[in-house]
């Protein structure tokens, strides 16, 4: 089945090669971004796209403002901008946003997404067409085993485990709605794999004002998400690191990294984090602040590091005294937000 998308469809799936080819002539030179009012508008459009990606409650609408070409260009430029910021969490949020956006259009598309019969099984024309564009062969209600195993690797729901699936002649049986979920994951992985781009420093310097504003908004969003620092909501692994510091124990490099990134992400400033390390027996103010500023992105590299996930904490031996809530989350920050929400609910009831 040959997929010949309209301009509107290209704008809804801007990551497709056909979408990129559609606007390639517009990006022969990026100088117009800084010399032409239309270029400045595209930069603002890209920044708005990233800000939407870091918003907790995202809203997708069937219509776009402006032209389809501008929408595709804004997508491409947003990926350049987050590459300049070089923050892993921000990149992850943007790629997940784009995958969720594509999922919305796949499920709600009216012109192409009608179901139709072909042989046995019910098809979604658009879903299969996009899957083929991304190298996945979905046939009827099945998907090749090799593709399936790759797609579900990051998914943790039991229903996606291969032992819970019917496997026949090298194909895994899937349900109708699961096509959209698996395709969304394929989009996210492909988009994440390609970032960050190697952007010339001269271009990043020209984008610096917009990048600086984005960082400010991003930090505000993170503070809104995590709220005031509440030590009582720390996951057991982080509590253990704080306790060890208070007891005068020198933390390992992995422990310092995990603790610093965690405290920075939930809103503690660099000086407060440095003061916490003052309890350590080998405390050196200059060395400590250098390390803290490097990890939090205030140093020369400008790279802001992420808190390790639970799997990484287990690998480095930092997963200590896990409780019941630990079994439900895969990241210390997820534990923190869930614990704060749980305590807030309990407070209201009491």
C-alpha cells in the first residue's frame, strides 16, 4: 500500500522522511532564522513546542495554527534547540511528546484512519502505512517476533511479556489498540536515538537567548512539578545517602552523583547541596562546589545530568531497603512525587 500523505498529514507526522523532504529546500541555510521575521517566528514556534512538551498536562488538537510547512519546520528546529541545551531529561520529554502527539493523530484521524477488511482481520490504514514507513510490518493482527521484542523492551506492563502472547510462525498476535501503543513506542525510540544532534557551536550561540529562556521555564516547570523539598518523601535509597552523610560517611562517586542530581532536580540550589556535603569527613569546599556545579549544569559544559533510574541504582549497589512503593515505580523521582501525593491525600483525610 503506497502512502501518499497530504501536507496536513505530513505536519501531523513531521518525523517521517517524506515530511523532512517536503521542507528540505527551506533549510538550505539557517541564516534566515536570525535575519527574517518569519525565521524569528519559527524559533518561537519551536520553543513553544518544547514548552508544551515539558508541561505536565498536554493538550493535542486536530487543527494546527499556521501552515503545514511551518509546523514541520518547527518540529525540526525544536530538535536542534534541545540539542543545544543538551539536557537528557528535556530530550526525553520532547521525544515522548512527539510520540504521544503522533499517537493522538493515529487514533483520531478521520480521513485515513477508517478500518477496512482485507482478507482476515481488521486494519487501520493509517497505522499500517506509518508503521511501514518506520520499518515495521504489521500484518492483520500480528507483528513479526523480531520487531515485537525490540518494541516492548522498554515497556514494563505484564501484558506485553512474550510469555503472555500467542506466537505462531514467527509472528506475535496483538490486539487492535495495541498497534497504536507499539507504534508510539517505535516513534519514541527512533526519535530519541537520533538526539542530541551535533549542532555547530556558532548556531547554538545565535539561539542562546531562546535557549536561556527555555532553561528558565524548564526549571520553573520542574519546581512546579516537585514543589517544596520534603525530606520525608525521599525514597529509601536517597534517605540512606543523606543518613550516611549525616553520620560522617564518605559517599562513593555513584552515591554523590545520585544524591546531587536528585536534590537538584527537586529544586534544591547548589549552595544548599554543597552545605549538605559539609558533613562529609573529606569535605573540601572548592572541590565539592566544582563537582556540584558540574553535575547540575552550572559548570563549563552546561550539561545537566539526570538522576539514575532504579535499575541503575541497583547496579551500583545504591538501592537500599526498598519498600512497597518502590515496587510500583522505576525511578527515584517517581517515588518522590508519588510519596508527596500520598502524604498530601492522607493529610486531607486526617
